[in-house]
C-alpha cells in the first residue's frame, strides 16, 4: 500500500477540483479547502488509543488475557452499512454556509466520491477487509497525517500493519466499554476517512500547484486532528523497521 497516499489525489482530481461558477477568470475552489474540522466527530476512541500506548507492566499469569490484543481479528472494528447512504458529506456541505446551494451540492457529491474513491482503492490494493472498518480508517488518518507532517515520508508495509494492529486493539477495548450503533460507527468512519483524505488533498494539491501555504494548512490540520481524534503528537511516533511505537 505504499503508493496509496499518492494515488488518492490522482484518482479524485476530476471530482475534487470543481470550478465555482462566477466571473470569468475567477479562481476555482477545491473542496479540500471547503472544510470545517468542527463538523467531524472527535475523540470517541481517544482515551483508548492513549491507554493502548501507555506502558504497562506484564499482566500476571492466569488473568484471563489469553489472546494478545495485537492478534485480534479486524472484524472487531468493522460495522455493517445495511444499505445506508453516506452521512457526513451532506453534514459537512450543509455547514459550508458561505456557499450557494448548488455549490454545497457539488461539495457533497465530491465528498461522497472521495469516500467511494478510498474504498475503491482499498479494493485495488487487495485490502477490502478495511472497508467499513474503524481501525483501517484511523490508520488512513495516521498515515495521511504522518505523510503531511514529515514532508511526504511514507510508512512501509510492515509499519502500516503494526499501526493497524495497535489501532484495532484500542478500538476493540473501547467498544467493550462504549456501545456504538452501526450508524454511530459509520459517522465516525466517514469522519476519519474524510479527515485523512482532506489532509492528503490539501498537502498534495498545495505541492503540485506551488502553494506552500496550503501545505502548511494541511500540516496544521493533521496536527489538530491527530490530537483531537487520537490523542497523538507526531513527535512521539518512533518508527522501527517493522513496527511503529509511541515513545515516552
């Protein structure tokens, strides 16, 4: 999946670089820049991610923890759609009050396509098990944020799998203590996927069009959402050859 971060913006350019109606020569707008981070769902699993990464002593023998958390199946963080349409694109578009109604609809459609593009690429990357999966969505946010904050550096496959396993374990822990309906999980999933993809879009669009201020905006958003959604600072991320560790 190393090409994943570069592929999303290429696939979605036709959907996301939409021209705003207006005077001839007016600057087009990009839905990557039409966001309000307050529209996203924040913090649902933040305490559990922090608990997952907090150093703890080895559990005593016979405490009932027979399955190491990192070996939990991905199904523990998956959910069922049951035919529901996307939720967050409409909510985000409705929050863009400065847009005309037709442009809000265009933004909504573009964000729906962004979700579909993410899931299509999962299929292309033979990672369909991450579709409608919270751990996969958070891993996407983490990788996108790391990419923006580390000037285009990507995690290798083993590092991605390491982080995915840690996120899956934390979400499984959270779902034991906090019941969420499939609709709740869908809203969170879409929020996190769109967060990661908007960070990628801002960063890559800024790089490709020579707008360093937009890359700065992507980094600021990445820093904000990592903290709000995951309780994580990029300075604490330590990469080893085959794993990701959160350092003290």
